[in-house]
């Protein structure tokens, strides 16, 4: 399976991923938050914010930090040094150096590659995007070496009565309040040590370096890793980006540029978009030549078909986006991938929520993808920044991980806070629509599902990656949880059943270390061991919901005289089960009412259900009007009454034709 396209680079498989983003300590939580439309932005942790620095957004003075909301890691930024053979005394400086080590290990574990042969370790690259602007490490150095000295000098002038000994004692006390800075902790101040630590602790001996391409850093890092694999220099690569500390000074700089949202909400592509939010996070992917991944039987999330990079050249200004530069990166990516942009069904936009940036991005995409050539738009557009904020060097890999999971699970993920697209974007003339709901990705085309990922950095750097699904791969892991689970308890009499329910409720009150799905499965495995059992069945949406319903059931079952429980909330019990004395009958209820998004939940959870719609769409892929069945069963989000009426009218005509 070597070269994937007539002389272009070798196809590269994404075989492992790990991430740490706001409200998402791991890959599963990140994906579940995306599908659940969780806005993970928040006020900064109390210990990280000086309230005297914050001013009301109504102030027009941009010297003031008018926006503090963002995507913060907070307590999720935890690291156990002993687990990685690191002396606790050495931990200091930049926190991302330690967290990136953990994430690199987790990504290799996800790829099943923690036990690598020596020959592969010697040819494993590490390339991470990392900003070199103000960060936690150099802030500590400045505080210890400059701020403390300035403070002592100010005190000397204000209190000339203080002796030299008193001032020195005060200097020592001020330094004690700051993190240590010595031979063990100084390496934590050096940006490129982030990859050196990974190479050192995981014994990887390929190229290891960082790149700073602003907001495009992680996609540019991935491009470097892809080239190393294509050239044969390396056989495995870790690539991604990191931004773990968002200081007030950085927020202030972006406020001076007017780039942050005064309403403190990132509303990419929306009529009311007024700026971005900044945040923290790390994402790392494991890359491998596709032919090698197939040979080794690896699980493959998606295939990287091509990456394009460009600069804006001479534009209006070094900080202003230029459509021609962004479009050039897009064209280079699709030339590298040797695929047509019109074959792409999802674009993960840079989508910062700045009106100028969003407009330039849509214009650049349209110039490459073309104008709308059918009645309905064909390509979903969204951005994970609406959920986690803008993680700067990690922004590209945050979008790439989301997109790889979308391809793996055949799901079109939602974007948040776009209630009405900005009319100035002219989306009605483009092939794009803003996808605001979690929807099954139905695909009847002859080519595989494909997606693009944008990352445009200030200073004029642009990057775009083209991803493709692996046909036949099944996304059984990292699957979203059910909305509810059925939990069934059984016993040989009502009183023991009540005791079992009470015991389980008590266990659930003590922070159990298992999920609702795992519990439901375990309980189901214990059924059928009792002769003539009595059963209590509960439909629960969470462990807490299950606990409350168990307690309600116990109150009714205590005493042994309850004959029946059947509640609207989902608690069921029969003293004399109906099925004991007869046979089971299935009644087919007929066609029933049809409605938009019918069976969408089944398609999201079961590949077999989605595949049926794929096959039906394939029959109508050449329809003269460009319509397929899924256009009407799973309609695109409608933002106007006119769009809604059109969908409803189409559904009415579809229903009439199906009944006839």
C-alpha cells in the first residue's frame, strides 16, 4: 500500500492520540464533551487571577484586560513524577514539559506502542508546536531576578529606616514565595526541553525539536513529522502542540489588539461574533506510514493524505489575515493529497470568532472549494474553539484530533454559539453550512469520507491538513455513552431484592470507580441465576440518577407487600412477572409517524444502521437535483424560518410518496 497517490508522499496513519483540554482529562472525555456540546470555557482559577488587574468590559481603554474568560485546565494539570522516573525535586518551571511527557506516553499507549523494539526507538521522531512568548517558566525567572529586586529597591526608598539586614531578610522571604530556581529546575525554563524530556524518559532517539508557527504551530509540527516518515528518516513520530499556561499578561496583549471577545464568548461565524477566547491544552498524535500500520495490524483513526503550508506574503499588515495566503495553503494541501476539495464533507475551521478572521477564512475556503453548485450545501463547517477556546500552539492538533475521531466514528460533530450565521459571510453562496448538532455522517459517494483542518497563525503563517477515513475500520472504542442504561437486579423474593437495591444505592453514594455502562453490563451478566426470580428494572441516565431511583424503589419494596412499580421516571417491578405463564409475542406497530432525524441515535451508535443509509444514498448519488435520502432524513441545521419550512415541506412530500 506504499505510495498513496501517483508520486506524492506516502499516506500516513494516525495510530494513537492523547489530549488534555479544558474539562477533558483524556481522549474519551474530549470526544464525549464535543458530542455533548459542552462549553468548557470558564472564569480562570482563583489563584491564577489578580482581581485588581480585571476591569469591566464596558471600558474602552484597551490597556485594561477586559476579557478573562477562557479555556483553563485548572486542577486537570496534574503530574505524578515518580510514575515516569522523575525525582519530585526536579519538577518546576514550565508545567507543559511534564504534562507533555505524560501525554506522549498516553499517546503511545493508545497506539499500542509502549514496548517498542530498539530499532524503532532509534527512529522515532518528536516534533511539537510550542510558543516562545511569555510563559510560566520565564515569568518565574523574571520574578526572581528582576521583580524581587525592584520591589526591594522600592521598599528601600519608602522605608529608609530599614537596615540592610532587614531588606535582605525580606528579599529571602519574597523569593521563598516563588517556585525554586536551581540546577534541577532551570531546564524547566527552556522551551525545547519539552521534547528532550520525552526523548529522555521514553528512550526515543529520532529527531526531537519544537516549532513556533503561532496558531499554526501544531499543524506545521505534524507536517514536519509527516515529511520525516515519507523520506524514510523515521518509522514512527509523535507530533502535536502544547499551551499549558495562560498568564494575565498574554490576555492583556490580546486585549490591546482588540482580539478578545467583550461578551466573553467565542461565537465563530455568528452574526454577534466579537472576538476570540484564549485557553490551555496539549494534544499529541502518533504517526506511522500507512503501509506499516496495515502490516502491523494497528488500529487507525484516520489517514493523513496531505498537509499544505504557506505565508501571506505582502498583505495589509503582519497581523491581518490575507485570503490569498490562506487559499495557497489549502491548494498546496489538496495538491499534496492528490484529491479534489469537493470530495471533502467536513472542514474543521480555524474559526477564531473574530469577524475579520472568519470572513477571510470563508472567502479562502470558497475560492478553493468553489461556489455552491447544488440546491443544498454539501460540506459541514465548525470549530472546536467554540467549546475549548483558542489554545494557540495546540489549536491545530485540537482540531485534528476532533476530525480524526469524526472520521473514525462517521459522526459530524457540532459547533457551539452560532445561532445565526453572519450574513456578511455569504454562506448561502458557498458549499458550506454551519453544523450545530451531533449528526451521523451518512456518505454514499464512491470515494472515502474526507475532511480538512485549518490553522492560521498571526504573522501570516497558514496550514491545512487533509484527512481520510480508513474504509472498513470500526470505531468501537471511544464511542459516546448511551443517554440511558437499563440496570436490572434480581432476587428470589421481594425482601432480598430490596436489600440488594439498598446495598447498591449505598455503594453508589461513595464515589464508585466505574461507569453506568459498566455497571449495567455487570448486572446483566448476573441475571438468570435465580429460580423464579423477582426483578427490579431501572432506566437511569447517570449513576446519581440510578441511586435516587434505587432509594425510591427500596421505600416501596420494604415490607414485602408491593405488587407493582411502574413510574414515568423509569422504575419497573412486578411481583408476578407477566412473561412467566405464556409465550413472548412481538407486535409490529406499523409505519408510524415520520420525523426529521428519525433513527439518528441508532446511526450514531451502530455502524450497521448507518451503513444502511450509506447504501441508500449511493443509489441516488447521481440524482439530477443533487439530493439523496439522508438530506431529508437527517437535515442540515436550519437557521431561518424559510429553511425550516423547506425541510418540513420536503418531509411532507417524502412521507406522501413513501405511503403511496
